[in-house]
C-alpha cells in the first residue's frame, strides 16, 4: 500500500528524495524500499523510485546488525554505494 502511494506521487520525480525515519517509520521505509528492489525487474517504476532515493536517515530505529552499513542494500541507497 505505501509503495503504491509513493509510485503514484509525480512530485517524487522532480527532485532527489530523502527519507528521515524515526522508530517504526524506519522499519516501514526499509520494507518499502526492499519491496521496490524486489519488484524492479518487472515494474520499471519501482526501479525509478530507487533511483530517486538519494538518502535515508534512521533515528531510533532498530535495524538488526546483519543489515547495518556498509554491507546492506539500505547502505547502497543512502550513500550511493561503497566508495572506492
């Protein structure tokens, strides 16, 4: 439902998108971005959403250790990927 709403927002295509997430909202955004990632092969608009997202900031959000940067897909979204 949240992913569908985001994909329908034409304003998201006009500038980079930054999510600032607190607590449960961070878990929701993480789930939405992961769903978009899973669907991008057969839904181009989901891939475009991922391209628009330039930063994600989590505050007071529990993210399991296995998902923390620098190895997670969320890290790739918020930083543009590892710098070499």
